[in-house]
C-alpha cells in the first residue's frame, strides 16, 4: 500500500505542476487510394488544482496509515 501512496503523491504533484494535459489528435481528412491527407490538431484538457490536492492528500494519507500500521 505504501507504493500506491507514493505513486498518488507523485501524480498529485505532477497535476499541480502541469495544469493542462496536451495531446495531438490526428484525423484523416482525405483518403483516395494511395493518397492520404491527415490533419493534426493539438488539444489541451484543463485539470483542476482541487483534483491534484485530493490525489496528493490521498497518497499522503495512505503512506501515513501504512507507516502507523507498520509500527503496531
């Protein structure tokens, strides 16, 4: 469980540092035999900082809970 907590912490920090996920979308515009035209369009999806904080706090909670459980 500690590994899952660390992964969530890293994802939460990355979400706070990078507020947008940018990707390239390829769309086939024309396809006539051997001739093919492809249109590339960059798109961005915004990520709320609240989601990053929730994921970060969840990861920290899991790490703390696994540390406390390990001491028992």
